[in-house]
C-alpha cells in the first residue's frame, strides 16, 4: 500500500511545505464485458488500490510532476502542449491537464508527486486512476469548489483518446470519479447515465486474481471483436431497421436471424446480447442481496466470454475453474478485455485463504507463475484526503 505520510513528507522535503492530498481508485468490472463499445451496460466497482497525488498550486503555468513508482520526473507547459503517445505515464498526466479546459475547468500550474498501488497492465484501470486523481488535484488546486465528476471523467477519457491513443469507453474514468463505498456502478454506455447499486456483501468478499499474464494478441483481437460487432449491426439492420448497436438487439431477434451471420459474428453477437441482459439482471440481484443468483450470472458470463466471444485464455480459465471447484465460492469470471489480466470471484470470508492458496498452487503447477490475489471492498471514488 502507499505510505501516505511518507509521500507527504517527501513532498514537504522537496518543496518546503505540506501538500494537499488527492486520490482515485482502480476498478474491477463485476459483470458486463465487451458491452461498452456496443452501447450496452457495465457494472464495475472501485477497489482499494489507488493512485495518490500530493500537490500544491504554482503561480505560473508550469506543471511539474514526479512519478514515485518509477523515480521519473517531467515538466509541462500548459500553454505549449507536448507531443502525445509517448507510451508512458506522461500521456495520462499531461493529457488530463490539457483536456480539463475543454470540460469547462480553469487550470493553473502545479507541483505534484504521484504514487500508485494499482497494478499496471492488469486490466484494473491504473491509467484511469491516474487521470482522475490528477484531474481532481489540478481542478481543486486551481481554486475550484467540488468539480463536476462526470466532466472530470470525460476529461480523463479524452486524455486516453488524444494522448495515450487508446479508444476506451467511459467505464474506467466513471467508476474512478463516481464510485461509492459499498456500491457498484451500473453504467449505461449509450446515455452515460450512472446508477449506484448497493453492494452489501456481509461475510462475502470480492477476490481479484491478477494472473500477471498479458498475451500479445490482445490488442489485435480486441480490434477484430469490435469489427465483428459492427458487422453484426450492418447485417441485422437489413431486418431490424433503426438499430444502431447490438444494444438494440434482443436474444429473440438473434435467434430469428442467426443464419444471416457468419459463424464467428453469430457467436460474438450472442455474447453481447446475452451479456447486456445478464448485466441488468445482475444489478437487480445485487439490489435484492441475492449473491447466489449473482454468482450464477458471473459463471454464465465467463462461459460466454470463453466460448462465444473467445477472449479468455488458459490462465484465466484455470483461475476461474479452480475458484469454482472450492466450497464457499458463489461465482467467478474473467474481467477486462481478456487474453490475460484478472479474474474476479465472490468468496465467503471464511473460505478466502483456502481459495487463494488453491489458486496459487494450481497456477504455479500449471504455468510456473505466481498470480497476485487480493480481496477488496467496494470503495469511494476520487477524493481529497
């Protein structure tokens, strides 16, 4: 975990004054995968891994940042934007600073130190945690009162697009900005409407397994999946005039017009349409406190991602299968884009250590790797400490 007092002390030693402190969380998506770019629904929650920003305002337009994790520093001029796509943390930091004015924020110079314990590259939204924490810090250091959280998220997403070159949806920045303790966030990816869903787990925990694996085909296969979903819409629109995305298609229509689609596109369509329906039902299950039913929906989601959307891999499947073989586990699934990254499980607290040990043992025996496993509550989004 990040030692907040050490971070504040390091800032004080460097700049001769105590900083203000801000943070934003990473996230895990409980259900609703590959639905975002199909105008569908997602159900993430904020986790207890966060990016922290210690900072103070400057009197000029310079923006001086140091990323403690990598012991690297950078200086930006807010009036002279630097080049995008440097493929490192600077894209997220400067990109956010440059995108905030387009959302109506006034931004001045600042000195900041950043430190994060969100695992990078694990599909837990380390980049969004950095964007939103920096965005909150810069707006409040520049004299704003509580900023509009939706606009803060949109600025982070714009930074991801313009500077990092990643055409991401809004889920990651939304949950980082709008998350709330003991709640998941149902996001309508068409209207961008967020709805807080109570997540009262009692004697149950959310267990994240970071496989620490990322297969190289992830990026190219992601682009292929998007193209296949777009192809499905083009074909189905000949029979269902007015549809704009797979969000507009129900499972009855998929069955009726199945033969119009190629075998691969047919499977992708079936996943997206069924996953959207699962996500809405899952939100209702959480409202009702029905974790048994929610767990069954997680299992169905993983099977659909594995068999129809074909974005799982041996490491993810093993982590899910081992978890589900243990008593005390309600459900488990891959989470994120796929081809590596993380799984998420609902586990009784009394079973946590046993389940973690079993996954570690089986994973090392099969792949010679040690995954990182941690239980997390649903946490608050971005805030000043």
